[in-house]
């Protein structure tokens, strides 16, 4: 993963706290992705709920190598892979919302004649969205709250509607001394 500056990581924690405040949530409250999406008027859809060619829809419904795509329309539309777990869904939507929050330029999506697709994106932009998305899902202060209460990784994951892998990733990314 691209190394992100400390100032950016701190900014992400601040954004995560601000979004919870805007939605009348405490820092240790779970932030459901659909609630934050509503705040940004983002529409969340499965591929088969979109007006796309049948072969493209079929590809998206059968391919497992993607999680979500943001279409920066007015209003924005997030298309997600319906085969993911509920925890992965939360992470996917937070990641795509992070692109919106950070005002990232839209990526280019290319559809091949066989219905497959590829994306043109910068790894640094994806790293930023991944980091902010993880902070939105499990903010540092929320993680500290859970650890101080002696919660297991499984309990933390259940509380924040995340995967255990996300909890471990956040634990490894958090500066515990700040």
C-alpha cells in the first residue's frame, strides 16, 4: 500500500469524527454506510438495478474480482457486488464515499466487447480512499474505546459492522500514542 503522510492520516480521523457529529453519532457509535450515503445523496445499487447492457450486468453479477464502483453523477451512484458479505459491503460503500468526500477525480472505466471491464486509476488515490474508508468505518478513538473495554476483535467487528480483517488492519494502522 502507498505510504500516506501522517498529516493525511490525521485529517482522515478528523473527517471520520466530523461525519459522525454531523449525523448525531458518538465517535464510538457504528456509522452505517447507507446513513452516510444518504448524507451525500448517493444512490446505492446492484448491477441488475442499473440501466446497463445485459452482457455488462451479467459480467458484474458473475465476476468476483470487484467490490464497488462510484459513478460521480448528480446524484452519485455506487454500484456494488451483491456477492459480498455484509461487512465487506460496509467497507466497499465507505471506500466509494471516501472518493466523494476527498473530491477525487473520477476513474475511467473501459468495457471490452466480451462484457469485461478494466479501470484506470492511481494507486495513491485508491490508498487515500481505502484509508479514509477504514477511518469512517472504525475511527481511531472508537477503536481505542473498544480496546479499553476489553472487546475482542470479533466483538469490535460486530460493533462496527466490519470484518475482523478490517479491525486488525485498523489496529496495525493506528498510532496508539497520539
